């Protein structure tokens, strides 16, 4: 019985206020000849992976929850009959999945299967779509992607976690304070660049209300601009977002999840960084500034202050963290934000996955909306195919298809 890390418990307890299940979409070229057999094969893969055979025991308010073993049963696999068996209809059904968040005391993940699906990009006839719903406490984007890959046949095991010793909070806090002072001195001395700072709210930071929509654009890697896929998409989002908002948007920024360095000591081993979007600059200069912001954020992550801060957080008593989360007011509106949108980028590796006999053709993801974030983007690659996805609420983006059109043009 493994104690849940503090950062993972934070995601678990916070999910009661802000739903944070992840939805990893995999599209396949064709339908399995025997659907039941294909689903059972996925079940067998899940049973062979200890990280997928767990649930949460949260029986004591004074201690952290524990991961305990559980059998993977047939209820983990749900086959959906689509009223509209098209790619567009399937995406509409995926949006609806978010209304039923997982109870990780029963199961922290579930697989939704849609077949047949017509009109999947890159598929001539009928195809299949599988969506892995994963509680954030079980894994960040990289770890959840490794779990999805394992289910569909990849031999690479799910990354192991080496939990840190909690330690004594006052001593850990003292170490974190010393490291933070060093971070301030290093920044003042020019050894590290400061963060870009908070930004004013835009319409995209509206509380998500009304209809929620997801859309996905598909590109071959050779057709994506930029020194890296992430930089190229951020530069394109800058163009599309500035045209959507049509105001004083020189201060636009995006919130970008970034993996932390070092040994993974929790299921969630990342942090969110702020990256300027610089819509007033030309394409080449904008991409360079975005790349510089990402590199500076990575260097700050590598500073000892990040490690010491994480050690201190890991030592917070469960009762104190639980109490603090209970006081969080999801209805409070901030006056400034880290970013005006989210761009989450994960490369899911080689195109070596299969559902039955059907090979994978694309993979996508739709980062969750939150009280101050009504527009998010996912960037997910498998093989040489990349999906650039949009998840938006009507209150933040009135015409999603018009915005997707702007993004499509900006990616040319």
C-alpha cells in the first residue's frame, strides 16, 4: 500500500472543486475484426501493468491517501454507440465524457471505445477511436501517455516513481527559503532571466459557460513551422489569438506545462510556466522570443530552488494540505493571470500502437478548462503526425470554428 505523494493528493482533492480528468484520444485506421477480442487484449495489457491496477484508499482525514491494488475488470472498457458516427460526432461525444469524472476510489482510469467512426483524418473508410480517461492524480501528460501506449501494445513500461522521504516540514521550509534567496541573487546578477510576470485578463480567461467544443487540426511534421513543434504552434496560436481578441493584446501569454528535471518522485512531475506570445513581432522574431522564454523557464526549473521547494511541499502534513484545499474558492476571480490560454505539448512517440489489427493514425488531447481559462490547446504527436487541438467554452470563444480557421491559416 503506497502513500500518495503530496502533489498527487493535491490534484485528487482539488478535483472536487475543479474537475481535472485527462482525455487521451487515439484514432486507428480500421475496425478490429473481433471487437470483443481487441478489448480483452487491452484488458490483459492493463492487468500486466501494476501502475494500472490501482485505486485510492482515502480512509483517514489525517493522513495522505494510499494507492492500493485492485483488479482490472470489464467495467474499465466502455463501447459507445454514436448517434452521429462521424469524426465530428465522435469529438462531440468526447466533450460529453467530461461530465462524468472518475471516482478514483473505484477506478482512476477508464477506456472509451467508439467504432465505427467515419471521416477520421488520414483514414479512407471506417476507423476506430479510443479515449483513455485518466485522473490527474494517477499521472501527468507524459505518464498518462505512457500508460495509453502500454495498453495498445508498446513494450516500454510505464515510468517508475521513486517517492521521496517526506522529512520534517520546518527543516525543509528552511532549505527552500535559502534556495529561494539564492535564486533571487542569481536573477539579480543576470545568471538567470526573470519570469515574464502576470498578465491582464482577456476574453479567453472568462469563466467557462455555455457549450463546450473540441476541434482538432492534423499536420505532418514537415508542414509545421518553427524550430520545434511546440514553438511553431505557440507562434501560430499567437497569431490566431490576437486576431480573435482584436484589442490591445501585446501582453498575451500562454501557460505551458513543462516536465521537471531529475528523478520522477510523484505521478505528476511537471510545472506550469508562462511564455510570452509577442503577436506584435514578425514570425521569425516571435518564434525566437518564444523559444527563449521556454529555455529560460527550463533553466529556472533546473535551479536548486525548484528542487528544495518540491521537497518542502512533499513534507506538508496531509491534514494541513487538505484544509488548505478546502478553503480554495473556485468562484473567486483573479485580477491577473499567468496565461491567456494553455498550450500543452506531448510527443507520444513512434506510431507503433494497434487496436486489434488497426494501426494508430493520430493521437490528440484536450486540456481541461478551469474557472479562469476558457480556451486551451493540445499538441500531440505520434510518428510524424501531429494533432493541434482546441478546447473552448462558448463564454470565451463565441465561434470556435472561426477561431480554428484562424489557427489553421496561422499554421501554414
